[in-house]
C-alpha cells in the first residue's frame, strides 16, 4: 500500500495548497483509459473516505469512435469493471470526433482540434451529470513540459492553471496530481495493476509534447534536478495561478 499512501500524499497536498475541493463537490474525472487518468480516479475515489471535505466522484470517458474512422475499437469493459469496484458512477459519451478529425477534415496536425473537441464533450457531460468540477490527470512532468513548450514555441512564460473557472460552463477545472511525477504514476500503475488501455490514435507519441519530453529527459540526465528547478521557478514566479508553497515535489527514490 506504500504506492497508495505516496500518491494520496501528493494529491491531498495539492488539494490543500490550492483549495481544489470543497464540501458538497461533485467531481468529474476525465478517464481516457491512460495511466494518468486511471491513477487520478483511483486516488480521488480512495480519498473520499478520509478527506475532511465530503465530495463525490463521477468517471467520464469521451468515446471518440476510432473504430468508425478505421483505427480499431477500444474495449471499455475493464474500465467499467474498475469503476464498479471503486463505487464510482461511470458515463461514456459517444462522439464521432475521430471521424471528423481524420476523415472529414483530414487534419494534418490534428492534436489541437481533437483536444478542443474532447474537452467540449467532457465539460458538457460533466454539467449533464450534475458536476461542478472536472479533475484532469496532469502531473508534475506535464507542468514542466507545458511551461517549456510555451517558452519554446510561443515565446511566453505560461502554463495551465492548477485551478481554473470556466464561466461559460459554470464548472471549475482542477489538477490534483501536479505534485506527482510521471515516474510516481508509472510505479503506481504497475503496483496497482490498473487496466490501462492502449490508444488507437495514429498520432499517439508523434507530438510536439513527446518531442519536448524527450528533450527534457536528455537535459535531466546531464543536469540532475533540472525539471524540479523548472517547476520551482513556475511556482516562485506565480505563473498562471501556481504559487510558492515551500512544499515542492522531491526527486526522492521510489522504493
């Protein structure tokens, strides 16, 4: 259970530092079937038991219908069983996003539009489910990569926010895993044997983010602790809602 205690400590710390959860919240977790979203779902489900502010969790998967676009289907049966064990309501949104992206519009750089359409479907379903918050599985490494991508490709100091309110939908986005590294998540997934699904998307791992991930990995090998210093700078610089807390992730060894 050490892996659960470790992830709970990261998530609770982020929720406390940024006031992510309030009494009576109904939180939608966007579940893609990947390692990050499944980890977040299990940890938030477990934290309901002892967190001082009472909340509920709903899992939502946006089905992009890759099968309809000729890329193979995703079997969600294991995810459905996983949510049943967690005692979490599970909702699947049927869409034709893959067909629109790849067949109708034939996008040469599909990731941006795809992400926008998936977000729209997720937010709409969250509202329909009576949720006032949406939890996303972005972690420590995502934060560093996003900051560096904005710096490299847009020439600005920017990132996503730990907490952000969407007035058009009247929902709040929270990112409770910002203190957990990708290595922590991978360890958690292995130990808990989470039912991670392989994405049928043809663009999987062929993105600017993946290129940035590889660049940072190389720089980290030459300058140990670099990613932690970048994260520290984002917080100390109060970039897009991050703030100095004095409690940053450590690079400690995972047992």
